[in-house]
């Protein structure tokens, strides 16, 4: 009888992004705590200084007054996130869980993109993003807690 390969896989792989440097995390926390009249600019400065910081882009998208600006910020976070996921070993399938804190910026950006796409009438993009979120983390209910 021929030997069959043994599959020890327990299902889809899970990808976890790396934690951002402490100075970037501290800068974003300070920017988010800034007074309302300067918060958006402070978060924009964090995104500019650390352009690969996904949560900075997601938080900046949430602070925009218009859909075009929000859409652009969320899309930057989404595309930068795809790049980082691929660099972390993600191959287009598997989980990217909310419970892993460094993944949250990417998921926030993707959820923001889904929301704004729906608001501007780009329903196919909104549906695609919502489906993608459900595939990446079926247990995440979309809340930011």
C-alpha cells in the first residue's frame, strides 16, 4: 500500500501583523487625545511620519469631514495592509483576526472603506469589503472594542 502524506493542518492559516514601533503608537495615542480642533491634523502628521502605520490611516479616515477624503484614507490603509499581510506570509487566504491588536488598523481601514463605499453608492465595493471582512475574521462583529 502506498504511503499517503499526513496533513497536520488544522484549517486555514492565521496571519498576524507586527506591532508598530512604540514611538509611533505613542504618537498616535497622543494625536487621538488632542483637542477636537487639532486632532485631525495631529493624526495626519502621524500617518505622514509613519506612512506604513495602518491604524493611523484608519483613524485619519474616521476624522475626515467628507466622503472623498475618508475613502482615500481608508483605501491607503487597506492597500498598505494588503502589502504588509503578504510580507507577513498571507497568501490570499486565511484569517486576520481582530483579537490580534496589530491587525486592527487593517480591519478598521477595510471596514471604513466598506462603509464609505456604500455611502457614495459603490455597492459592489462595499459588498466585496464586507465579504472580505467576514472571511478574514468571521467572529468580529465590526465593533471597535
